């Protein structure tokens, strides 16, 4: 899992004058946060450290339910204002402080093009819905090199806060039913919660198998873990009667289960799903063993002073460590383990200062504890502060609609590379001095800060099937070119094929093509080596294209990185149903991944341009082949199909110019990863059209090809 893991938000320390928190739970909090920290720092042997989230969820469910059930049994009711006031005093001071500091740090240290995303994420984190934003992004994946959010770790806070909204209301509903029907509270609560836990666990298994990225962040796939902790409260009367030997064995088994998770689970494990049952039940075992006043030897070991100290700092440590490590990765991507450990120690110091200067003073302030109203108002003010800063960051971020990213006039982009005298010839020729159109420009289009937003026509129209999707897109909405054309064209593959949609639309209009898009994120047209949902989608699409009523005249496909040539047979097999119906196949070569040689590793081409506006020299990349083209070349040979290679117009004259230019004809070439900007693709339209004519795929003579920069149709067409 690359996702940030969860904080111990529900693990609350007692207010002054109340009983001390159980030492074994403080020790569990320490173990969980150290697991998370070790995983994010990159300590060897900590591959399952992200499972600290499961430990924290169980603790949170247990402690929050303890409070609610105790109040329900004592008063016969639950005061929502008091409950949320306690949550506000406990959670919001530190959470809002870290959001404010992270927003300011992001404004200073992140590329301008990331400001809008960060602001949106902070707004979502402030409103405790960032987990759903992240879940949607996992489904809506497009970018190859999407950076983790600086506030990604707030996803678990969101899960818990959503649980805190629904769970008290559910208990209130049960209380109403108890009074109305004269039922017993605990049995009815136990039944209700058991149903919730089983339903959520089932859904977690189902969604993890179908879409693990989405399932990781979704509340619905995590509620069962909080529910397991809550069930411990409802079963206390039985569990606290366990004999000493049983308690010792149970606690030891629980600690062993958590340790086993740490060393045996890794990022290849589908999560949460059924695999998350191990740390969840292990944590529940440790808590259950400590319900008896005598506890167990294992519980007493967990409650030693050093672990209690770390447990007390765990909330702040969790909040601080992730943005610090991510900013380090952004600014010094080559930082080694010693440097990352130093940053982790800085997070420890900040969490200690936050606890003693912010958390405890506000949490136990007489002004905030005398009634719910002051605490709720203070919490609202804290949230408003972080939200206002986030909104300001979004408002100040550059956008594609700004004047410096406006319309592109004249002969620009790839159009500027073509020798005008060769346009009517069978073979296009490069201009004599390609260096003259690849040099410094004052205002490249699109603005490099927002080049990653310059996405293709079909993607903007919602025609790229998500990573978890298995349904074919709507043919009417995802048909481009000439809707009344005589030639049916099917575009299949991943986003490296879909990126050509603007060009294919314009060519389709001139050629009389009905261009239907069937592309799917991260899913080349192969039947092996990808995700299960990719395989299912491709097999269904292959059958669809083999049906006489849907059979195309022409199939266009390409692939990006990560597709070895050994998959050629798999692609040929999927194309066979269409070719058996008479379809012709055309393969479009992959476009290379630019790696700017004058900046730190991991900095994308457009980010480099944003950072080096006065001199773009560091943003040139070494010439390198596109990795997906090897597979496409193999398929072309097996099918005797044409392969369209546009590399000379994406990276012109690399031997003469000593590499690949990041800007050609005033247009930024690449958006994230190896994808081309939509503007550069539009400038390549006549080049692609000319190449298709040379290969006998299109019928328009070279002299009739339009050399004007095409414009995309209006949204919704």
C-alpha cells in the first residue's frame, strides 16, 4: 500500500480526575504508530507497517463505544453536543494546526501546478471527506506519476469522523426502540452492530477484489474494523471473566498476530479485504485480554513507561510525520534512510510540542469544558481557518483559463517542425533548423504550472473507463469524428491510445470516420499481466468487436510503459475476433517518458519547466525509446499491420540537438509521465493524418490534408 495509514484518533486519554487509560491500550497505540512510521520511513522488514491503520481503527471503535454505552446506560440518553464537543477538543486543535502548516509549506515548496490539488485536498480533509476524494482518484486514475497528497493521511480521520457521526445516531435509534418496545439495550445493540460488521466485512472483501485502490480509502470497507472494537464493549461482561491463563494466551497471540502482519504483509497484499482480519482480530484479542482488572503479563509489558510515552504522542506523531516525509521526498528525492530517520525524529519533537502547547491546554481548558457550546465554536473556528487558507490556495493557483494559457495561434507545436515544402509530398521532412523551434519561449502553452490539466478530448468527455470499471462506454456519448461516416473505427487500449483522441476526432471528420472510444485506464489491450478487471473488460470488448453488428472496419491501439514484448500473443488473440470480421489493425507507437537531466530524479518535465522559466536547459531529456513500442512492433509483425511512429515529431533530431526538447513550437510537449499535452497532440494532427495516408490507412491525398491547428468540439458536443 502506498497510502498513508491511520492515526489513533479514537484513543483518548482520560480527563483529569478520572481513571487512567489502560496501559496495554497505550502500548498498542505506540506499536501501531511505530509500525506506520517504520513503513513510511522505509525501514527494512516493515512492509506490513501500513496495517497500523487496522490497529488504530479497533482501538477507536472500542474507546468511543465505551464512552457512548456508558453514557447511554447511565443517563438513558446520549448528548450529541457533549459527544461532539469532546471530539472537537480532542481532535481539532492538532489536526487544524497541521493542516494550516501543511498548506503554507505546500504553497512555498510545491510546484504552482500542485497548489489547486493541495488546496482541494486540505478542504476535503477539513471537512473529513478526504478519504472519498482519494477513493475517487484511485478509480479515476490517469497520471503515471501522480504524487501522494501531503494530507493523504487524513483519510483515516475522515473514516473515523464519519463513524462518529453515524454510530451515536444508531445508538440513539436503538435506545428509542428499547424504550418503545421495552427491550434490553445491550442485546439489541450487539445484534445491530453484528449485522453492520458482517455486512461491512463482506463488502470489504468484494470491493478489495474488484478495486483495491478505492477499497483502501472507503468508509464502507473499514466500518467493520471499528465495529469489532465496539463489539468488545458489548461483550465485556463475558470477556472479563476469562481465566488468567486464557487472558495471557489471548494477549500473546494478539501481539504475535500484529507482529506477523508487519513482517509477512506487503504492498502486493490486497487490502483491506479478508487479509485485514489478522491485525484486526489480533488487536481485539489484546484489548479483550485486558478487560479483566488483573489484565495479563503481556498487557503489563505493553504498559511500560516508554511505550506509554510514545502512545501519548501517537496522535501528533502521526499527523506530523507524513507531510514532513513527503516534503522531503519532493525536495530531496534521493534522501537516504539516515536523513528520513532524522525527519522522523523532528516529527517526534513537533508532536511533543503540539501535545504540551496546543492539545492539552485546549482540551482541558476550563473555558472550553464548562459546556459544549464554546468547544464547538472553537472547533468551527479552527476548521474555518484551515478551510480559508485552502480556499485561498485554490483561488491563487494558475489555471488553463488564464490569459497565458489561452488560444494557440499560427504554426505552433509539431506544425512548426514540418518543412512546408514537404507537406504535399509522400514523406514529411523536418525543417532545416529544428533548434530554432525548440528554444526558450516566454509564455509556453499551456502554462507549465497546469500542463497536467491539459487532458485529451475523450478523457474530458468521460470516455476513459476507470481502473475498476468493467462496462463498455456509451457508444453515442463516446463516438467522435463524423457521426454519419461510413467507416467504423474502434479505439482500444489504455490512456496512451486515448491521448490521441483530439487528433482522431479531427481526422475522422475529414475522412468520414465514426471513431468509437473503448479505452480503459491502466489497461492495454492484452489478456494477461494486468488486473483482473482489466482482463475481464478486454475479453468482453474483444467479444463485442467480434459481433457482426459491432465489428469495426479499423482498430487503433497502443500501449504505454510496463508491457513487455512477451504479451504480443495476448494482444493478437484479443484482436482476432475483430480481424476475423475483416477489421484492419493499426498500431500507434508509444511516446517516451521524458526524464529532465538537470533536476532531481522524479521531477516531471512540466514541473521542471515551471521551476526553470528563465532557462529551460535543465528540462531537456536524453533521447530514449518508448518502452511500449517493443510490444507494438512485435504485434505489427505478427499481424502484418502498419505501425505509426511519431517519435521524430515528439523528440525531433535528438542527435543534433543533444536530447529531447520539453517545448516545441511554443507548446509544452508532455503532461504527467509520458502522456502528451492535448495541445501538442492537436498540433500533431496533420502529421498523424499524413502518416496514415502514407501507410494507406486514410484516403485523403497529402495535398488535401488540413494544416490548420484543429480545435476540439464544445463540451458535450
